[in-house]
C-alpha cells in the first residue's frame, strides 16, 4: 500500500518554498495530493482553477510530477483526507509564529478524526522568509520575485498585478 499524504493550502500562488517542502515530503511518502482549499472568504488573487493550473504548470516536467496529484476541497480537511484514503496531513512551518495556529489546527483535526496524523516539515532556510502574501506585496510594489516562485507563477503575477 502506498504511503499517501495530503498537502493542503490556498496556494495563492504556489511558491518555490511550497515546492521544496513537496520534494522533501516525497522522500517520506509515495504520493502527495496538493489539496487547494476552496475558501472564498479569503478573497484569493487567483481563482481556484487558476491556482490548480499554476500548480500543474509548476510541476510539469519535474521528475517527481507523477507522484503528485492536484485536487481541491471544501469543508473539513479531515473529511477530505479520509475520503481520499490518506493517513497524513503535511504542513510546513516557517517560524515559531506559525506553530501556535498549526498546533491548534492539528489538535482539532485529531479530535475530529484520530486516525489522521499531521506531520510538519520545517521550511528550507532558503525559503523561510517568503509567503504567498509577501510575494504578492513585492510584485505590487515593483520588486523582483524571480527565483522565489516558478517562472510561470511570476509571469501570471505580473500580468495580474501590474497591468
């Protein structure tokens, strides 16, 4: 039986930090589902379909592409994880400030379904200071995000935010 994990998030947009975490997770898991959260309350820059397509394009031609699926979910994450047959939720931690929120979420998820574990991977030092929100702010302010996001994401951000 394959070891399957779900990597949830808004991915608005996906960054090289997300991809680094995914690559490292695939050293532990046979397959990872990137589960894009459908949360209209967050007012995302990109639509759900655009975010999923940016992820697919960012993975195109990658050696690990075949071991990654891109999907969407709404409602409770643990219900989605259970439905797809995974036993693990994958989350990244950048700093201590991420920990409190993530800890609360993990405990609530365990209360809702104690058969699903939450695993945390520390963000790679190279990516520790970036987030999707900061990437968007830098682009809006005219800054350069080359190397922080996949090229396809950089182009889409510039087209959306600077035109």
